[in-house]
C-alpha cells in the first residue's frame, strides 16, 4: 500500500489538467455542527457533481462522529477531519510528525488485508487498543472521480443527535432533550439523576415522556433510535 504523507495544512497542490484555486476558493471548511475543521490538500477541479457528492458523504460521517480520510487513486491522502487525526494518532505507535497520517494509517492496518478500490467507501472499525481492526468495503462506485473515502470508527461514541433536530422531530422539552443526549452518550438514568441533582421520580417521568414521544418502549430501543438520528443534520 503506497500511501504518501499528507501534511496538515491548507495549501492546494496543483496537478496537470487541474484548475488552480482562485481568489474565491476555500481549502478549509468548518462544518456547521461541531465546527470540526476539514483539512485538505485537494486541488480545485472543474466538476460540479463530484464535490457535492463527496461533501454529502463526509458530512454524514462527521455527524455520526467518524473520522474520515479522502485518498487519491494512488492512495495519497488528500483530505481528512480532526477526528481521523485524533484516532490515527492514538492508534499509531509513533509518528514522525503530527501530520503524518499516512504512516499512522499504514500502522493501523498493518497485517490486515486492505483493498481500497477507486471510487469506494471503506470502513475501518477499531475494536480496542492492540486488536487488529476490521475493514469492511462498500460495494459499487461511491465517488465518481475515483477518489477513495476511508471512514474510521472506534469503539467509543464521539457524538450524538443534534439537539435541535430532536426537538423538531419529537417535540421534546429542553429537559427531555438533555436526558435523550445523556442516554445516547451511554449514561444510565440513575447516574443522570445524581449528576443533575434531580430526583429519580423526575428522571423516570421524563423518560416515560421520551418513550411516548418517540414511540419506543425500552431504553435500548430509544438509544438505538437516537443513534440512527445522529446522521441527520
């Protein structure tokens, strides 16, 4: 696997046949939710279709708390988000520099068969420190320009549903929204009661209201629903 290091800066690299970035172009994008920066070394292209397609996929990965990298067909790192850098840095034994994501990616998948096909989306699931990751590949072409998206998913959830989305979808109160987010992050109702300095009866009443408004019956069912909603903006 020939991965060439992508440094963490915002400069574009011009290639033959590519349009150099103009005065109005941007190489650093902050997502509306969470404000996580997108780091890019991708040159600006003339395509009006590829960029929205790529942004849609990486935006979805961002919302569910995944790290992601965009590779060229030659496996060169073009773009990544801060979550990817955090995950790879934690998994790598050593890095020559904080921006050496390619070396960290090689270290992560060392000894694991990996086939990153042009235009594909591949998921790397990190189960625990020292374990071999699991790699799953999406079938079919995902990105029409042949670039490769690698999604990094570790065991610990990093985000939850958008609070405003929850309120709009289910008509939740502020207290119910707060409880839903705490449950989505893995906290138990009694633990939430203690930390929020609320009575158990109050938490149980809010939980019962959550079940009714979301049409769920058990906490596990509610948490699973909240996980699916995390992909929404």
